[in-house]
C-alpha cells in the first residue's frame, strides 16, 4: 500500500466517523435550538480537528510501506486518535441538555450532572424533550419561602440548580400565565442595530409575531441568549443571539 492510499483510506474512515458523530450531536444530543451554542461548537471543532486533520495527517507523515515498525506506528496513531476523540465526544455528551426549568424570567438548561445533583424527580425526566419546558421552580412569594430557598442553595450557582426536589411539572395551565407583560423586550431589541436586524430576520422567517410567544433569558453553559418560548405548546421555538440583563423582569 502506498502512502497516498493509506492517507486517503484513513481520511475517508475519519470523515465517516465524524459524520456519524455529527448526526448524533445534531439530532439526538443537541437538536434545535441548541446546536449553535458556542460552548458546544468549540468541542465539535476540536473533534473535527482531531479526527479529520490530526489522525490522517500523522498517517501521511509516518507511513512508509517498507518500514519495519509500521504496524506499531499505526497502532499508536490510532490509539491516540481514538483517545482524543473519546475525550472530545464525552465533553460534548456530558453537558447536553436533558431538562429545561423556568425560574424568575429565565429558562435554565440542566444537563445530566445538574439533574443528578439537584435531586430532580424521575417523573420529570420520563420523556426528555430538549425543546420543551419540562419544569418550573415556583417563585418564592414570601420572605419565609425565599429564606427556605436560600438555605438549601449551598453553592455559587443560581439557586435553581440546587432545588430540583421543588420543581413542578410545566403544565400548559401554568406556563400560559408566565410573565404576561413582555413589552420591555422590544426596548432591548431597539437598543442595538444588530439586535434589530436579527429580530426582523426572525419575524420574517416566521411570517409575523405570534401572540403566544414569550421571551426569556436562556441560561445554558454560559451561552446567555433569548429563548422564544411558545406558552401554549411549552416549546422553545427559537433562540436569538440577544443577551438580556441578568434577572430581567418584563414589567
């Protein structure tokens, strides 16, 4: 086998593996609207670089048909490539969203580790649907209730991550009344030309504004954007690259 053929075979197999992984990431772990989140894209680019560039590149560099140690060299290259690939895939998989939770005008994406640490009831995870709002953490209406929340939220993350045992199922009769007044969202859009253009492109694609849409800060692994939430279907229909202020209240 020539060096050129060895490189092309390795490259073809690497592209095939990456294509399978990419389909898994896009359609299973990160379906719309999550795929273009910057944190995930960083790992996907790394996987592509390791799988398609580094692996075949090393084969092109070291492969010599008559080299006595060629089998050992190729075994080392494949072992390194697979190890790096497994590490990248694990990092992508480990933070894929399994539960969306509403609290204080924000929607939080919880991954499997978050769900485990927050002690979420299993019934809320029975039918994971990444585009659905599956749970609500009730707003603490009294000082006593807020104190109770704060006592149980022992950490540096938002309290929603520690209070999974208090989540309630996001039934439509609950989500339909969330933050009725959202006129303040347009003031955020109008403050930036970039936001205005994105908003116009969005409503053009959807052929107008749906009266059932609500706009919430989407908190997913640091990628703070705006979720366009349909209150009647409990569905996140789109994600806009518009960053709302922390603890934004539309009043």
